[in-house]
């Protein structure tokens, strides 16, 4: 402020001095000008935002050899979400009896690490146009299967010819690896997607440079001149034309409106550079940042195993030198039994379950006999175990990378992930009125996925969808919509009321929960494993079970999620506690289960959420107190209007007071100057020839006296000198 004021007094032009002083002296003017100032500022902000409109960010993972991470650009590859990459390794890479080569030196495909990269994605408008029937999961195109850099499905090559290098997605389902939440595989298309990566004649960058140099072919006219540029030009039919420098590579179709080769969707300069913003053009649909990595040997626990009095160094060291003899076994696909093996086995699964966990022959195999190998990989046929395994993988990734946390499998609020899934209405994300289905959420890996709410009056038939996250009705897309489900009851066990906040159970602590199915569903919606552990202990004691030692905390985590778990119930959970040895059932008769609040072990006072109000009550309270958009808009508009009125009134009053102090017009009769008491005008000053100066009314007024110069007066402040002139002379001595 001091510098600005000094500039006003010294360097600023008179017009700027006047305006800035007016603003500084009249604060209400700022309020009046604020909307206009915002209108001026908004275009620049909108221009920047327009560049990123529709751009989303995702974390993509790829299982690969450690030495290859960052070595080649990410194009013509298949990638995955966190759960997708764990599923791939679990089912395709490590099952011992399905892999040939007993003396192999590494895992299948030499995979020893997983890379994670943050991608920015914006697909072409032609892919996202519903009329073309290509849009997948709202923001992507059809998945392209790549094998050694080749798109293996002919129809996907046709899509690429017509629409360029789009990013594809595929919702995964695998009977070998159950998982309650959606998980995905992705495809990124690059230059020459129809040729093996080791046979591509040149890179995209080289091709772009050749196209740039080939412009000279249209300029030269003689054959000799054309031959000077023979690497990109050829003389055909009496004219110099561009040479096809990569005839084996895929070209755009006439339907695309483009010519030349398909250059792929990786934006120029977008390799390990997130500052490059995809434009959505066929040749610029994605960019990605620097890769992070974790080593599988550390994640799965190989480096914590004993190898002859020391920790194992890696997979090969473990395979040859592990000390635990129970690892030296595998399944024999011929006898379907366990057989000794000369090497230590990371993982193997019973042949009855290798192809289908739901197969009848797999169901009869006891859980303790289904798998061999490291504890990390146990439980392939258990959906909750797979979810916990994925969570441990992500936690290990964050611990190893040491960088900004990524977008977890259950993340929906980072980067571009908070963007709306609703693109059209009606559409694939428009809820069916009154029913619980057709909602969409980005809760899983940031990809829009359909989900439904159970327990509605009109039953949603597409039960293959996952249950929606508990907070779906508070999301941006559905927070203010009237398309809420009509709940069949107010019982928490039917789930619907947990979303709408209308359940009869309104407990604020575990102690006040009924030890029944309603209490179980309520505590599960809190998402706090300490509260779940306390509840399960109390419920087990309430039905007459005896508690034994064990990891109750890990067991409680298996029964919590961001959404309700399909098929979960208190009865099944207590039965599983007995199966895993956490409780002992020595009852001679069935003990009636309490249906009301029972006294059990209280939660730890410091446990987050243990004594907190349940989420349904919070939802109801928040919705009651939160203003609607109309209320918020009217409140803001009313406040701005009131501020503007006050500013106008103040401005009018100020203008009126200044008008009264203005000098009379030139044609008005002269008025006698009234001086303050004790002041006098001083002696008249004679005019000298040549001292005439323009008067106030635009004439040369000979009666206007010149202002005499006085060194003493020059040293006075400007305001004092002006006061002296106003009184008709210098103010010296006592008068000053």
C-alpha cells in the first residue's frame, strides 16, 4: 500500500491517480464494481479451465519386469486398476502347476515388479457420442487386447481406424477370482498398433518428423529436385508426391476425416509429463507422469522368509533356499493331490478350483486344502480376502513410493475423479424413479460404474451390479435429485434406510446397538473396524459362544467396506468365527439371540468412530440442515443486493454533499465569501502586466491575482498551500 501511494503521488498519470484515490477513499465503490471485476476476470479463468474440460485423472498399474519400467513409452499396452493387476498376477503368473518349466529362473514373463502411473485422459468426442455405440463406462472406448504390441481383435482395429488412438476400458469378471467391487483393465493405443513392437519400422516421433519434411514434396516440380528428398518423396506420374514411409502400419479410414497413419493417442511430449493436457483429438487422448514401482518380492513377503539363517534376497533365492519345508509342495493336476516338490513354491491352487471357484468340485474341497504357498496369496476364492489383499498391496505401494498418495481402489475425490458421471438424461447413470438401481459412482478406481441400493419397494432386477457406496446419495450427481429410492422398511438389515437416513436404529455407540441383524448392518455402515470388533465379540457372547485367542481386528476388517457386502449377515459371520477358531461353540442347545440392545465390551474411547453417530443419522441431520441450491442462491443474491443498495445510498449522499460545496456557475450572481471567525482576506495584491491566467469560467480574468512565490510556503504541505490560496493569499505567522 505504501509503494502504491508513493507511485500515485509521483509517477501515476493524473487519470489513474484520480481513479485509484477514488477507489481507496470510497470502499463501497469496490462492492459496486465487484461483479464487473469478476466479469472481466472470468474469461481468463474459463479459458484455462476450458483446456481441461473433460480431462480425467486415473492411476493405471502394470505388472512387468523391473528393468523395463520407464524404458519404453506407454503405448499399445494393457494396464489395470489396483485390483485388476493383483488379479492378473494371482491367476496368470504364479500358480505353480499351471506353469511349465520347473527350473525357470523367474516368474512367468519375468514379472518382478508393479509400476503405477498417473494418467490424464480425454477421449475423442466421436468415441463418447452415444449415437456411435462405442462409449464404455461413460468416459472410455471399447477395450483393445494387445499382445506384444498388436491389437489382436480385428474389429477393434476398425474402431482405431475410424476414431484414432482412444483409451479403452473393460469391466472385469472372473470366476477364478471373486471380488465384490468393480475392477478394470485399460488399453492405450499408440503408433502402428497392428505390428509387433519389435517390428515397427519407426517411432511416432520419427514419423511426425518425416511428415513435416514431406511438405516439400508438394513444392518441388522436377524429378531431379524430387530425388533430393527421396527419403520422403517419390516422383510418380510426372509429379513429386509423398512416399509412404511405413506401409505396414495402420492408416486412418475415410470415415475419420483424417489422412495418413494412425499416430496413436499419446500426446506429443506427454511421456512422464502431466503438464501436457490431452485435447481429445485422435492423436492426443492421454499423457502420463513418472512411474512409481513396488517389488513383488517385498509385497508378498518373500524377503521376510528365512533362507538358511538369513532373509531371502529375491524370488529365485527363495525358490532354491527357503528353510520352510511346507513350501516345497505343489498340486499334481493328474492326481489332484499334493505332491512333494524340489523347489519352494510361491503359490499353487487346487486343480478343482483353478478354473472356477464356484465349480461343484471346488466347493467340496475344504478351505484349508485349497491352496499352498505364501500366506499373502491364500484365499483366492474368497472375495473379502482378495479385497484385503488389494488394500495391503496399495498400502505397500504408498510405503515404498514415499510420494503423494495415489487414487486408491475406493477413491472418488481426487484430481478429476470428482467429475460427474451423468452425461445425459435419461442415460446409463439416470436412476429409475423409486427403485434402487442405475446409480453411477466413481468410487472404484475413478471409473464410472453402475450400482444399486437394495431393499426398495420396487425390486431392482439387475442384481449383478454391486451395492452402491453408503454415500452415493450425497455425491454431486445425486445429492439434490428427487430420484431417491422408496425404501421397503426402516430396518437397517434391508440396507435401503442406511442410504436415506431413515432407519429405526439410531445408535451413537456400540453399547446401544441391538445385537441382531439390524445392529450388524448399522455397525458395518460406520466403516470402523474397532466398532465392528467390539460388536462381534458382544454378539458372540450374547448367543453363548466362547471366545478364544485370535486376530479379531483382521477378522473385523474382512466384514467392512465402503458399501454393503453381498450375502453378509450376523449369523454367517458368527459361524465363520467358529470355523476360523476365534470362537468355540460348545452349546448343548440353541441359545436365543438377543434382539435388543445388550451390554458388551465397550469400544476404546479413542477409537475413531467407535462412539460416533452412525452414518445414517448423520445423513439425515446433514440433509435437514443443508440448504437447497435455491435457498443458497437466494441468500447469496440477497446479500449482494443489500450491499449494492448500501453502496448506492452512500454514493448518492456523498455526491449530494459534494454538490453543495461546488462553486456557483459562471452566470450566477456573485456571493460574498464567508471567512472563518478571526480570519481576513489580507491586503489586495496588485496585478502585474503579463501575469494574466485563465479564470475558472474559461476567460482570461485580469482580476484573478497571481500566486506569489514564497520559499516558506514551498516547504509547507500541499494541503496548507491550497488553503492559503483559497483564502486569497499566503498564510504566514499566526494566521498559518
